[in-house]
């Protein structure tokens, strides 16, 4: 199960981009981060460092 970023909570600090071992996180056009679910390894590293608690498992 991949993780997702809530754009309403993301503050655009990009901390998660630097910690992702799969490089699955990129900056969206609005300056906030987005996760590519096809690349995400579901390790949770990004969620553990997000200061805004904007990242959670995508329960789809």
C-alpha cells in the first residue's frame, strides 16, 4: 500500500523528498509534494519525518 500526501496539510518543506529511499516523491506544480504510487515502497520514512503530518497510507 503506497502512501499519499494531503495537499491541504502539506506545507511544501520538501523534507520527505530527501528521506525517500525510492525517490518516489516530487514537487507538484503548486510547490507541494506528491508521491508516485507506482514507485513508493510503502516504507513510511516520509510519514515519519513530515512536520505537518500530511502523509498517511493510501487505503485504496
